[in-house]
C-alpha cells in the first residue's frame, strides 16, 4: 500500500543547491512511512506507464495530484525551542537575556509544576509547531520531571518527531525555580530518559520501527549548573553515544562574563583529548588546554558534553579557539536570529561558521524569539547575514559564505537538512530521497490560501503572468518559476500556506488537517 504524489517537489542537495522538479512522482510506503521511490520528471502522458513500471496498481495506491502553485518540501527542523515559553510569545521584549530570564521566563516555567496546566498548554504548543511545518523539534521542557514527561506524552500523541529534555539547573536560579541538588537533577534526568524510551511505537499508518520521540540531555546553560551536575551529565552522556545533548552557548555578553567568573582557569577537569586535526584558523595551532579552560565552549568540553550530537544554541560571540573545539568535536550550531535580534544578543556570523565547516541549523528559540515558525527564523537569518555583510569593511574575496548574505539555497538547507545534521538525523530526514522518512510539507502559494502577503500563482496565471504557454515568449523555465515560489513562501509564507504536514508518512498537521 502506497501514497503517490504527483507534482512539484523541491529538496535541498547541498549548502548551495537544491533540486526543483516541476513534475515529480514520489511514492510513500503506508507501512513504514518511508519514501519508496522518486521519479524526477514524468510528463502527464507518461504517468500511467511510470506507475505501471513501479507496479503501482490503483487498488493499492492513494494518488495525490498537486495543483499549480503547490509543492512538496521536506519538513522543517526547529533545532531550539522552549515549549513552556510559548505562552510568553510577544511578552518581555524590553529585556536582555539575564533580566528576561528572571523577570519573564522563570515565572512562566515555574507554572509547569502544575500537571494540568502543563497538559493543556503543551497540547496547544505542539499543534502550533506542527501547523507551522516543524516536523522535528528539539524541545526544552522545564526543570520538572512530571511536566516534561507530559510534554513527551503530548508530542507522542500528536506524532511529531522530537527530542525532549528536562532542564538541569541546580544554581543561579530563583529559589522558587531551582533543583535541590545535582543528584536530584541527575535522578530526574534518568527517570525522564526511561519514561521516553518506554513510550510505545507510534500508532496508525506510517508506523516505523524507530521512535519519533527521543530524550536529550539539557543542561540549561553553564550558569545554571554546578560543576558537579555537569560532571554527572557528562558521565550519563558517556554511557550512551546516541544520546543527544542540547544547551546554550555564547549568546549574550553579560552571560559570557558570568560564565567565565563561575569557571575560572584551573577550575575545570581535563577535557577528553582532541583529535589531531583540531586546529585554529590562525595557522595550524592546536587549541590548547589553557585556552580551553577560559572559554565558554571549554566549560562544556571539559565535562565531555561536546560531541557530534550536541546542539549548541546561539554561538553569537564565539572566540577563535571555541570554533576550533566545536569543529573538532563535530557539535552543531542552532542559529536563532529572531531571538538574537529580539533580546539584543547580537548577530551570529553564520557564514563564517559555515566556512569553518560547522554544522548549522535554525531555531525559533521561543520565546526569546517571538515566533514559533521556522519561516520567521529563515527571514531573520537572511537579515542577520545582511547586517553582518553591511558591517564588514572588506569581505574576504575567496570566501564562500563569510560576511556575505546567505543565498536562498543556503537558507532552505539550514531550515531542513542543516537542522537534520545538527541533531544527527541526516540519514533519516531533512531531504526527500528514497529510503528516508516521509517528513514533508505540502505547501501552497495559491491565492485560495488567503495569505495576502503572497501574490498567488493562480492569480498570476489569470493575469497572464504565469508560465503556461499563451502564445507569448516564456521568460522563465518551470524550474525557475518553482524556485520563485519557494522564495515567496520562505519570505512571505505563514501557516496558511502549509497545507499538509506529514511525519513518518502520517498526516500530523497543516491547514487541511483541521478542516
Ligand atoms: N539561556 C538560558 N536559558 C535560556 C532561555 O530560556 N532562552 C535563551 N534564549 N537563552 C537562555
Ligand atoms: Fe533558548
């Protein structure tokens, strides 16, 4: 049994390229939810032959034909979002990070001690992120074990792919919102991991062998964790190489100063040895122990928390040595430009980090960021790269991305496959390819979606602006038209344009799932 889509498909292939296929045929297995095969270009007159070649006979197939202005893309990956902060969207924009945490964020998170509140709030959160097209999210819960179990349960019931972590915070937090000890924090973390790993396989069609909801270690940031707690988390991580880790890094100037005060030189254990290839840009100098002791990244590294499946949010003010360590450990960056503008944290030099070989994805960082949509993160990532370029006196002539504005293909990549790489899921999600999970969006830029910010493709057709042959010379190929639709969606789209959201082959959200 299969579902076969016929129509336009856009999928990233590299940081600088994507494939835009106006007439693709894509088959999804209803047993596994994986993509079975893709035909790149099938004319309408060849459709029956193509289906027959794949043994697709009508009684076994649900056939879905997309209209002009509709296209398939991979689902978005939100690599950094605080689920309990969604009720705070649009509140507290006047603060910088540390005041914002104290004044706005911790009071809201503390409310999630109430299980009933948590259940109701989280249901609304997950519906929203799915409807905006985030098929995978890296969620921070609160410090509460029960509340975060509820978060995992709700995500599981909605069928979203996610990593769920309980915040670890045993110091520098208000007395009404702090864990009593490192031991208590570690015990609750273990209990959450056990709870999530015991969740039953997802139900309904599109059932895959792999779990959709997974645990992730979540030391909130170095400031909120004692060395003892970070040490315990590092040991927990060492027990399971597949366990993801997420935290914040180098977001705000005052935060960095405080972190260095809390972990002065000489206070850290020796980090695991770095691979020989760990060099700084400055000229082959291996990042040495002394430098590492005095940087923010060095704190996490000393406790074994930087590795290939660590997600580091922000990275706005990274020092040279830190970039080298992160690159050597193959940890990923969650770029959260909406939050970085909103909390006045700064503009991350993402182009430079890409040129240094770091993995980068996008994060909404709700509610430091005021939008739960990765589309907003895409728009602000573009603006952020333009601000960086504007403030550069001379862009290195041989740079690919450094201090340049990020191209559309790069933005699309960061929102999809880049995010998948950051959470070490690139083998399963992030692009549309045979053998990968069908985590995908049916997007529409047609007028009937009711988004006044988009000049709909069908209106354009009526006015003779479209690409159909009308006796006049075409100015654009179909591929170029499709590329134009992608750009319009990324910059002007919203949840009205996200018609259907599939996770592992199952319809899990989108405008049409609600009618
Ligand atoms: N650093 C520590 N906690 C937080 C948080 O909740 N949001 C952001 N943006 N930064 C943090
Ligand atoms: Fe955050």
